[in-house]
């Protein structure tokens, strides 16, 4: 058997069919294939899968959206709206990539990490 590393970087998962109402904070990555009604703060990457549905704010390092998000995204580095994404709300991000087919309705403010750190 391999040695277990308690500091290993893992991905948290909200599976399809799961509904969570409330705020979530995590130190790693997270993938959402279910429903989250609340705010999500992560130090790593957030992926909202094709079946994922988030109603609330997301604050993280990087984010890939393939499903539905209705709220505010604050992304320190790269936000990718994939072709199947439906996003309604406000974006604050350093970098933004939108694939053809994605739906984006809202506002977007481009910043960089230095500007974000100065405002805090």
C-alpha cells in the first residue's frame, strides 16, 4: 500500500442529484455536478460541470463553467466559460475565455491580482 499524505491536494465533489443550501469554504479544488444554493470560496480551482447549477457567489483562483451559474464570480486568475455554460451575473477576473455557444448576461470587470490585493 502507498503512504498516505494528509497534505495531498484533493478535489471535493458535489455529485449530480445532490442539493446543498448554504455556504462552502474549501482549501483545495471543487467540482460541482449537483446544485449549490449559496456562496463558495476556494483556494484552488472550481469546475461547474454540465449538470452543475450554482445560485450564489464564487470566489476562487481559477474557474471552468460548463453548466449554469447565477450570481457573482470573483476569479483571481482565469475564468473559462465553456460552450455549454449559461452565466447570469457579474464577473471580476484577471483573465476571461468564452467559447462560442456560451451564454453570458451581466457585467465584467477585468483586473489583475495586484489590483485586487491593493483594494483589500
